[in-house]
């Protein structure tokens, strides 16, 4: 910002403030200090900086403290973040519903035509509610929205690499290298990934199975880490899907997955295994497990989690808008690509209404391969 009649005017730098502190303490006059500073600095500039303090000596003017206060004042001049009350209310509500900033960015123009917000603006809005960029207390009149972010970081940090999950080595397992190339293209429905979410509080754990194209996830409960428990959970959930949409299953090399031959026989599916220490080869599943951890954080005792609650979380995840689908949900994409075979799979009310509307339009060509109730 420039003042009238002061072309090239700039705010005082920390270096200039330090020189003011030293010279003022040494007894220099304000005019002489301004002359040494140069850059068009005047006696009035120095006077306003030291706020007319008549006394000299240590502690009467602190350059570093004054510079920090000046920087804080500059931040304080910014108006309220996000564009208006509609956007702020929408962002707050959706964060509390478990949506990510990117999903809010995608869906806002759909729910409120003419409005928009970037995911970066949402992150800045969240952390602007806290003093010192997340390291301090909540500002007066503000709300701490950090617990509603995926990772719940107290302050923003640079993106890094996630720790790769350790895996058991097994030489007889079909390698991901032998998997059909069409799986990597994400063009056809029917290619799945699975993994386990463990708890130190009990032997119970969750088995997650996700479809690579639509992003739909099925969650089952395991009584322990045995092969039988793992197979029982996967078979129980994937049997709800018509056979023609059960083509491949990509897994890690955990000991609970050694019963893959029985799984192939029961489901008519082909199993493939990622390389050891290569969780990125099942990136979709790893990402979904991170989202599930928002509902079931570490130290959750899965023995106390009911099947009903698991299905509720599953439904919430499958009805979240996705960036790669242009704001559509996994339920909607799966329905569009399969012609309605997902109709009876825990579809929430809003999605059921959408599907019923689509079905009424296509009643002349109904789907005959609907899932069992």
C-alpha cells in the first residue's frame, strides 16, 4: 500500500527497526536517525515508530517486538475469510458431516449455483480461526474446525510420504504384474481391492473392500486375523455383487490373505497381490482406510462396534461426492455404470430418491440382475 505523494513508499523493515533501536538508545536525534536510514525516511516516520517516547534506554523501544506487532496488524486488516454467509455456513456444515475441502469445492456450485470456493480457501479459513496458525488458542467468536479435517492436524504441515504398511512375503501368490492391464486403466466396473483395519484393543478388526472405478466401499467385521475370518468377511460382502462385476481382487501380502485360492473358488474372482512394502499399488483402498479412521480412530475397540454402525459409516462414505467423478457419489457412479444392481445396498434416502427417479425414466428396460435384499 502506498501513501499519497510517496511514490515507492514501503513499510519499515526489521533491519531498519533494529537500526532505529540502536541509534535511539545511543541518543541520536530523530532527524539524524531518519537521515541515516535513507530511502526517503523522515523524522515523522521515526517518531511514529517509537510512538513519541521521550525516554531513552533499553526496553523503551524493542525493534523485534515492534516488527512482530506490525506484521500482526497487517494480518488483522484482512476481511472475514470466504465470500459470504452462504459459503461459510455451507463449508462449516459439510466439514462437520465429514466432507473434505475438495468435496465441498466440487459440490458447492451444484447445491448453490453461482457460488464457488477453492479447497485451499477452506483450509485457510479453518486455520485462520486459531491464533498463530494453529499453535495457539481459538480466536474470540471463532470455532475450531480442525477436528473435522481428515488428519486433524493442529497446524498445516507440508505433505509427506505416509508410512508404508509392513507385509508378509509369500512367493506363491499371483503377482500384481500378472494382473490384466485393463485394471490399471479404471475403465470397467468389477475390479476390487481389500485390506484390514486393526485395533490393539481387541482381536476384532474391519475388512474393507472397494471397487476401483466407482470408489464404492463395502465394510465387514472380522472376529480375528485368521484366514477363515478374512475370507468369510470378503465373501459375505462381495456375494452381494452380481458375478459379472466380480473380476479381480488386489490385496496385500498379509497372513490373513493366504486363503486366496478358496476365495477365488467361492466368488469366481481372480486374486493378485501387490509387491511387499508397496501400499501405493492399492492406493484407493489405503485412502479409504484413512477416511474410515476418521470414524474409528486408533485405539477403537472394534468388538464394541455394532454391524449397524459399520453399515452407517459405509453409507456415509459411499454418498460422499468425489472429485474424480465431477461431484457425483460412488453410489451414483456404480448405478450409472451397472444399470441399478446396487439398488438394495444400504443406499441412503437421498441417493435412493435419485435412483428411483432414474428407474422411473428407464422403467421400460428394468434391470434383472438386482442384488438380493
